C-alpha cells in the first residue's frame, strides 16, 4: 500500500494541484492531509474545494482553526514587528475571503486521527500529540522533550506538519515524520514537498517528494489580491528570507 501525506498547503492552489498530479503518477492508494489548508496564500476556497472534491481526509491545523472560528490570530510564534503585522493581515484577509461553508468545513476538522495501514498504526496530528495545533516538533527538538511527547502514544508512527520542514526522528522505537509543506516550505527551494509511505505488512519505506509548481503565478496573485509582498517573497525563496539575498535567488519580477 502506498500512502501520501500532504500538509501546510496554505491557500496555494498551484502547489496543491501540482502535488495531486504527481500523486496520480505514483500509484498512490490513499491521501491524508495534516492540516493548514488555508492562510498566507491567495486561494483558500479553491484549496478547500479541491480537498473536498478529492475526498482527502484531513485533520485541523492552527490556521484552519483560526479561520474557521474567525480568531484574531493563529497562535504562531511570530517575531514582533513586521512579521506579526504580515501574519495579522493574512489572518484578516483569509477570514474575509473564505466562504461560510468552507469555514464550517475547517472548524469541524478533527484535531487528531489514528489510522492503521497494513500492520502499521499511525497517529496523524498537525503539531504534536500533546498540543495538536501549536507545538512544533523540529529537527533539533531536544530528545528529552521528544520522549515526553511520545510517552503515551500507542501508535508505531507519528506524522505531523506545522514546521514546514520535512523530517524523520527515531525515538524509543517510534518514528516521527514531518511531511513538509506543500504550499509554503521553509527548506530553501521553491517547491512543494510531501511524504509517501510504501507499506507492506509491518515494513515500510519512505520518500519525501519535491515537486515543481508555478510559483510565479501564485506570487503574482498574492500581489494582485493586495496581500503583503513579503508572502510572495517567502514563496519565491522557499524559506524565510534575508533581504540581502533576494536579488541572487529570485529569477522573476514580482
């Protein structure tokens, strides 16, 4: 059985469409989404509708919670100043530009999901098993904290999102994967990233797939719709950016 795990689409319909097209070529049996369908990107409704039309089972991310429940913030650890300002603008814009039906869809997503594929049990969560929406499990998260996080987890594998960084960690015989980000990666490449598990009985192989998409089109729509240019620069660089490096890395004009 081959299963795809996508996460952190963030309103980026070009990236999601490219990933779904790539998934079709991989003979994937099932797709799961780890949350954050919306936020930052210019096409929240289109992303939600594509997820619904493809019957992709999804859990809730912190941005889904914020938009679905029309909250003032998403709980992200923004730096004070411009980063906070951009985040606030994104939240407010997405709330105003997401339909009521789609907000209802977002706020009714489950926080966690336990599944069994072949003989392998898997816990799906956006953040961590202890804080499903907000805790970051990073590549450098302390082992002591990881032990606390997975102490009461019964499943063999935990798969999460939230950090926008693909990852695999082994903790006391359990595996923690981060599926990366489809629509807003922080890995330094302007690509869409997702995870594939190929499971046979209790044996599995994993692959992080990196997919090209029309980044230029997404960035142009961000500007056209009046969202902050910083959101376009982030996508163009594939990571939080240093203004001094922008001219060297962006190969198109915004």
